[in-house]
C-alpha cells in the first residue's frame, strides 16, 4: 500500500531522500530501538534522528 507512493517519492526526489525497508523479524534490535509497536511503521525525518515514537 505504501510502496508505490514511496517509489514515486524516490523517483521525484532522487538522491535527496533515502527510503529504507527493514524486516522486523530479522532486525529485532531495530524494533526495540525505534519502539516499533505495529507493522507497517513509517518514520520520516529531516534530521535523520529518530527517537522512539518521535522523529526529531
């Protein structure tokens, strides 16, 4: 559902954005570090700093 929108965003913005997809089953440390409570989770950050449920 989000994938086509994110692909379009990447196409329009090119190298100015990074879109990262992570498998929560293979990355349980990321789940805990970013306080992911549901899937899918979308976090957007201008500063690239993600703190729990808030992007700073």
